[in-house]
């Protein structure tokens, strides 16, 4: 049997592109550009990552797909539209992640459990319907490639919802009351970048681990649940 080509971490950035994010479109774009540029500046780390960027509203749009940032030539572009359909996100990931992991394994890689960084500024407009695909996606008994999900809420997003979205309570964050939304977006991407760099670096160690950094001006969502 051939030796594996290496160990990869598939990482998914899921950004809210619903209409309420229109005033912060440039902040989203700048955050994505800074993330990509930071990973390009860390080729040893980027070699261990495959980055996918998804924008969601009523549907899910692929902004960057399974990219090796050492060689990626395009940057993700944001498109604002529609409502905030959480179900569309988790249904997409439920099909996308197993397919991506299968592809990487077919290419000869070992694959670390995927990670999803989820950012939303509002409550789901599909009520509780999103919980069905989310439940299947995160149930490791039903989905062997179930990801770790880090959920960050800004604007009108509620702490209790972020706790439900995240796969662990300590993976759920909410922007502090009064925090400027544009600044919160910037802090999200900064924390995301440092988390990915640290996590990618750890894949070279004997005990790889997921590193999750809390964004500045955010608190753990569980602390605000009533």
C-alpha cells in the first residue's frame, strides 16, 4: 500500500450574504481577501489546508472551492441577496463535505475531521427546519465525516442559536452588545485566520488538534443564553 501523501484539514468558511449584510459587503470582501493573503504567506501551513468559501442566503453560492492557497489565483467575491436560510447551508454541507473528503482520499491524502466557520448576522428565516439537515450533518453515527462547527453571531443573531449551530458550546461566540458589525466581521476573519494557521501547523505534530481562537469583542455565546 502506498504511503499517504500527507494529512489535510478541509476548512469551510460559511458567510451570511443575506440582504441585511449589504452595508457590510466591503467588510466581508476585505476579510476574505485578508484570510487568503495570510494563508498564501504561510505556504507550510497552506500545504496542510484545503479552503472552501461559501456564501449563503436563500441558497448557497461557492466563492472558492477546495483551494490550495499556495497555488490559488482567484479571490472569493461576495454577492448580497435574499434571506437567511440556515437549512440551505447545512443541506449543502451534508452533501459537499463527504464528497470532498472522498476526493481527497482518492488523491492519496489522509483527512483530518473537517471544520466549518459559520458567520451570520441574523436569525434563520426557515424557522426550525434547518435543524434536520444540521442534525444529520453533525451526527457522527450517521455522517462519518461530520465536521466541527464554530458559530459566530453578529448583528441580530442570537446567542442561543449560535449554541445550537456549534458542535460544542465552547465553539459558539456572539459579538458583544454595541459592537459595530463591520468591526465584528473584521475580528471574525482575524480569529479565523489565526485559528487556521495554528491548526494547520499542528498537523505536523504527533497529536494534531483543532485550534479555535475567540474573536476580539466576542464572548462565548453560552454566557449570554437566558
